[in-house]
C-alpha cells in the first residue's frame, strides 16, 4: 500500500505574469493564503481570466522541504504523462491520487486542467 504524502510543511503556488503598460504584473495564489478548496477556486478564476491572453505565463510550484516537494513533483509529472497517454488511447484519466492528501489533490486538479 502506498503511503499518503501530507502537505504539512509545503506551499503550493500558482503564479501568472504579464506585461501591462510596459510593467511586469504578477498574480500569486498559494495554499498559505487560500487553503484547499479556496486555493482551487482562486486559481481557476485567475487562470481562466489569464487564458484570454496568449502572452500570459503560468507557473506552478511546490515550495518547502526538498525531499517531500520533489516526491510530489515526480509523482505529478508521472501521473500527467500517464494521463496524456490515456487520452491518446481514448481511456479515462486519473482525477486524483491516493498518494496525495486533499490539498495536494486540489493542486493536482488545477494542473491537469491547464492546456
């Protein structure tokens, strides 16, 4: 049985950046200020608006204990690759991971919805 990776000690972060009137503007949403579902909703709202401009850059990050952050990063990367292959094969994709707690799965859900 796989062990759940708890989000304690980690901050999940979403940034988007764009240039407006020759100035760099950055929007930051993180799980420190917006916990669990609040994080998910704020990122969806912010990124939906940001998607209207092709020049906006989206950045997703996991900040915290290196070993734990890397463990989650590699798990997410592998799951996204698997989901891509499932899409190509016409199969269902994974919508969450048993290895992540609720906060980690909220972050995963935001990432898998990005274009």
